[in-house]
C-alpha cells in the first residue's frame, strides 16, 4: 500500500469575513501572534511527516508564495545587523518543505479546489488541510489520521463534537463503531455510515461535525468528477465523500483539542490570545497584563 507523502492546502478563498483587511492581503497571511496563519498549517503537515505540499491559490495570493520563498535581501540585512534569531525564523519558513502552487481559476467550491490537485497528487493517497483550521497539537490529529489510513487503506476525515444548534453550519457524520476485531479499536476512531451537508438540528444524525482535515484515497477524484454543482454552482467536497462511502469504507478521527477556526473572528482572536499565553517568551508578561486588564474591566 502506498503511504501518504503529499499534502494539499486549499487557499483560494476571498476571506470576505475579514474585509477590509483582506482586500489586498490574503486571509491566510493574517498573523497569529507573529506568524501568518498558513505557516501553522504547513508546520503541522511537516510534523506529521508530509513535506511535499501543494497550495491551491487564487487571485491576489502572491504573498503566500513570497512568504515561503527566500528573501536574500532581507536575510543579508538581518545577518549584517546581527539579528540572527530573526534570520533563523525567516529562513525556517523558507526551508520548511517542498512547496508547490497551482491556481484555482474559478471559485467553484472546496470540491473543485481539491480536484485541481489531481495532476500533482497522481494515483496516490494524500492529505487535505484547510487553511482556516489551525490545529495546535504538534500534528497529533493528522498523524492519527495517517495511521488509520495506513492500517485500513481507506480515507479518513476529522470530526469534532459541536453544540446541537451549531451542526447546521457543518457537514455532519452518521457514525458507527469500528469493528472490535479490526486493527483499530478506539472511541476516537469511527466508521462513517453517511454524511449530511449542513442539516437542521432536527435532521442531523449526530452532533459530530466534519472539520478541515482529510486523508483521501485517490478514488476521491473519481467522485469529484461525478458530483453535481450545488448551491451557488459550487462543487461540495461533502457530496464526493458521501459518494465515496457508497464504494468503500470511510473512517473518522476525533479532534478533541487544539483547533481554532481562524476563518471566524472570535476564534481568530482566541487563537492569538491562547497561543501567546502558551509562549515562554510572551506568556508570563502577556498573562499578567491580561489578568490585570480583565480585573479592571470587569471587577468582581
């Protein structure tokens, strides 16, 4: 069985929730503390052992390529100025992985964005990491998904428990337990009976929502060829997953910690605060300021 070697990161969205900040700058380049959001995603893939990375871009996304490219003028300046710690940080981003780019010319949805990766991926399994979802877990979730694929030879999607009133914003999975005599038996791994795209609370088969990490067998491309455009003329990745389930088993891996949906303003702010508090160089001073600020703003 071919092991997963490649990761695909769709990053062609317009970022309308963060206008006007994203009018001329990609949303993926918005800083979370002191690194652009997309660097966290690339680092996650690398920690999971995936160093061949394809980023799906669109118009006005040149800054993504510039960020992961070498900047010899900046590096020379930092070296001459004796700012070697900053120099290492700049070079680290450039040397993270073997990164490729392809443009999604038409905004036809996530399913279409994944289909654009076909020529780069070829007839291999691959991972998909959505750039809006930051997983600050040292790559643990993605590694567990790769392990499921390695053991079963099948696709695996990440899911997370959400409030029942939130499920209408997600693709929802109908779970069933993994067979006890299988190679994996864990409450964090399920087999997916079916998926339902953005169901109402009353129609949802569970409160388990698909989130932005996937490991696919190459058969997903065949399903993407067969699905019909949905709302807004977009090709929904969930529809292709539902079709794949009819052909072969698809598994789910539970995400219990470390996720930030930085496509949402509240989670973007939460990510900045919590990640900064976890930093040894920032946490103590920032935490003390934050504690005092909250006490002054909302006195008991």
